[in-house]
C-alpha cells in the first residue's frame, strides 16, 4: 500500500512539474504581450448632419376662428303683458388674425456628419509578438460599435465606442475603444491624411474563466479599409484589416486585511 501511494505521488509530481513552465508566466501582476490581427468588415448603419446648427425663424400670419357658446337667460313679453324667461344657448363667433413666429435648427451647407459604425472581425494570433498562446482563444471574434464625428471633405475625425470579444457564444473580453479617423500618426510610414485609415487605443478586461480572468487589456489598434480609395465620395466602409498590439496585466492576489 505504501509503495502504491509513493508511486501516485511521483506521478502527480511529474505532471505538476510538466505544467510549471507553462504556468510560470501567469503569476499575479504579470505583463504579457497581446498581439492579434483581425479581418472582417466595417459597416455604417446610419449617419446624420453634424456641426453647429443655425437657428432660423420665420413669421407667418395665422387666422383662427373660434365659436363660444353660453347659456343665457332670454326674457320676452307675451301678448298678455307677462314676462316669460327661458335659458337659451347663444353662440358668438370670433375671428382673430395675428403673426406667429416659428423657429427651427438648420444645417446650411453642412461640412460634417455623425455616424454609427459596426465592426465585426475574426481574430488570429500574431505569433511573433503575442504571449497568450493557449491562454486566449485563437478563433475569437471582435465586435465593436463606434460613434464617429467626421468632416465630409476627407472623412477626417474621431470615434469612440465599445467592444467585446466572443468565442462562439462565450464572452471573452469587454471594454472601450477611442481614436481618430483619416489620420496617420506614424510619420514617414503612412500619410498624414488617409481617408481609409483608423487608429486608436483599446482598454478592457478579460471576463472569461481561466488564468487570465480579471486581467486588464490595453492596446493600440490600427485599421485599414482595403476596398476604399481616397478621396472617397461617401463615408468609408467595407472590408477591414485590423492590427491590435498591447499588453495584458493579470490581477494581483487578494491582500490580507489584518492578522499576520
């Protein structure tokens, strides 16, 4: 019996020993590289004129006709000289004519728009930089909703919104996205004004069960709309290639309160 127990302990130790190198990088507070590519589409679901509206007021002549009816006591003298009084409905019609001012907000010659954009893209690992192999789903999908303010001459502007990363029907991560449209920030590597280029910063947290649960994500992203040629007559949309590069910081172990 003693020999059997010793054998089981040796097997368990061997298994733990094999798993230690993979788990060593998941110590609390670890900083891990997060590098993923995403290919999908960006769709503009609706857009509206934007900018500062001008208040325009007009004066119209309005005519109203109102009829008011009241019960009144009407008295008459009959042939015998007696006074007969009865309640009679008396109606009076009045016509009023007056000026009425109507005001509205207008966008004469609009130069900007607001738009709601939906991004859906399948995520793949950038193995040269990513350090989450086996810890983060390799077949996840990025879903984001972005609200943009864009000028109409070159679609330069800004956006903000939210994202989630799904592994099938399972929620992996959630967070926010914010950045710029039609702007290239890597001088010398890309033009200053590219109508088919988007970039920004992503902040979020991992909610999926596992060793990364609760970890914070912070990354930069850039997206290129591959079907759009600049200048574009409409808001850029269509096929998109996204590169996400940043870090995941795992949460620290709970602190002891009081005691030793």
